[in-house]
């Protein structure tokens, strides 16, 4: 389940053949010249509407921390997100406070219950993913992560997610702890494969902002070459404009038909 950051990338990922997509808060933020977790709620809601309308496959919404602290406000914001056309919503337990990066356990669980209630009230069958962020906010405690995820499962989460796990033993421990509910694993580097994760019982894989970072890496490398060397060799690896035009006009994009533009 890759993470497009705009309508164009969403449409191309769907045409490649992915059966589901997920938004990325970081990818969206960077495309707007902002840091992650610095995009206003109304902008995110508009983004979700545009993304859901652009594709026919299910779309999971990276809804960060629900754009609120109090459970009641989380519930209200999730209720609004349910109206955007998304098929899934994820809520995380990180605070954004470096000194105290995770919500207190009881509050984190209450926030999950509040989101669950809002989703149930929508009657839309939206899949609810609860995330525990310890491994990406400087609190890599497997026991605490499992404690939170199992509590989130009991509070009504359909899918459990602990971004930042890279040890297959840790991933397997999470899968066992929340079974039979499915686990999402974040892959942002080449530490594993789809086959290896599947064999460990992982049911869903996403890549967060990694595809956006990959696009930025290629763009920055080409721009720096132009600035520093006055040469243009990296532009030769670009996808042909005609290929992209054809994809958006006809829906003809496929992994087998990607071509690169000739050097000029």
C-alpha cells in the first residue's frame, strides 16, 4: 500500500496496479514547503477529498494525531474525515512534544475509543488503524509498544501499526501480540522484503514518505548538478513527458511501459 503525496502520484500508483493506497502527512507537507505535522486540519481534509476522488482503489488517510488532544475533539475531527471518501483512517499516539513524545497511556487509549466511536457512527465501514509511535519519536520500547497496541486493539482498532520497527523478531512479536487483528509495517528502506514480512504474518505494508523522499532525492540531485557543475546528465533519467501525458489522458501507465526521456 504505497503512499502518494498528490493526485498525480496517486493516479499513477493506482495504474501501476496497487490495490490500495495511503496518504502521507510528510509527503503532503513537503509538497507545500512545510515540515511534517505542520499542515492545518482544513488543508488536510481538502487533500483527503481530492485524493479519494482521484482514484477508484481504497485510500487510507494518514490523519496524524487527529488534530486534537482531547478525545472529544479527536472524535469530532475523525467524524469530519469520514465524510471525505476515504476507506481507512489512522490515528497516532505521538504528541509532538520532544520532552514527552507520547500521550499518557490512558489518554492514548481514550483517544482510540473516541475515534472508534466516530467511525462507527459514520456507518461507512471505514477501517481504523491505531498507531503507536515510540520507535520513531525516541522511545523504542518494544514492551511498551506492545502494551499500547494490544490496548488499542481492545479499544476497537481494526489494524495495528508501530512505525519504526525494523527487527523481524520485533515485528513477529507485535504480530503475535495483537493476533488475529492485522498489523501494518512501515518500510522506509531496504531492510526487508514483501515476502519476508508476509511470512512473519504481516498483513499490510506502507512506505510513509519514502516514495516522496525518493522523488525529492532525484530532483535535488539533478538541481544540484545544474547549479554546481553546469551539466544536465541526471535529466536523462527522467520519465518522458509523453509517457506521463499518456498516463493521465488514457490511464495507460504500467510498470512495463515506463520509458526514460532521451538526453538532449
